[in-house]
C-alpha cells in the first residue's frame, strides 16, 4: 500500500539554527498539506499545495517558515531560525486533489525538538 | 473551531466492541463525517467516512443518525493496538480544504 514518506523522523536542533523537513506524497496525489501538532493538541494546517501552487498558507509564520513544492511532487518545509516554541510534530499529508473532499493520508511525521 | 463534540476519554475491554460517539449537530447537507485515529507518536490514520448512509470497511463501521446530527464509530472487536486518540471530523464535500481537528476521544483498551 502506498504511503506518504517523511524524513527525518526525529530532529534535535538549537534555537536560531535552520532546519528542513522533506515529504514525498503518495504517487499521483496533487494536493499536499503540512500540519503542525503541538503535544496534547490536534494537528493544525500550516500550508496546502495544489500541484506546485500554494492554496492556503494563512497560518504559516512567514517570517521564519517557508515551504516549496517546485515540481509538484515532493515538498520541503524549512524553519529559519528555529525557536523554542517550534518544538512539535510536523506532519505531511496528501490527497488526490479532485476538489471533492478526497481522503487525506498522513505520513509518520517529523518530531522536532528545539533546545 | 472544530464542528464536532466528542467525549475526552473512554475505556473498552479487549475483545469487546468499542462504540465512540460524536455530536455534529450543525452539520450541513454537503458535509461528510470522517474518522481518523492517531496512535502515540504516529501520524493520523484514516479509518472511514460517510455522508448519509451507514458505512463499513475492514477497520470499522460508521453509524450516522437519520438527522445526521450525530454518529458512532464502532470497532467490532477491540484489541490493545486500537488504543489511540480518535478524531471525528466534518468536511465539505466539494472542497479539498484542510482538516480541522478537535480534541478527539482518547480510547483505552483494557486487557
């Protein structure tokens, strides 16, 4: 069964450093989502792509976060500089993207710890 | 804000059916009911979804009331591996919008 791949699974960094997370969606999925999950809470959307275009980045802290999906396939989420409050699980999800509430499938996540 | 209400936690004995309720009294006619679960330190896992009719797959059954204001997720024979947080979510049928997660129900399967 096809799965969403994410790397790394765990990342420890010091504040003010730069970090990057990678996501490879299920083949053929046009829509890609990055969510952030703080411990004890549900995931919240950071950014949504349709192919290579950003559809929703209203909750992305643009002063320090950036996301790209250059060829409309895999995606990278970057934080520079990292802050203590960025410690969280970063989840990538993908869906077919037909515009009809397609099921979103999530990857295993990247657990970020900022010291 | 999430448009669903779920109990914060539930217990179920191993081997028994786990029935997880969800209230979505403001659901619109074009909104699906989706269920996901999240096992500790893993990404959310899709379970099942429905619009009006009851649905069943290899993981669970979804029972939606006739007025669509509430639903129940049924895990027919719960195992220890079913211990997780279960999220009930409503999604508009004709858009690929983000999922808005609530607090979910923490299900404990007891040996």
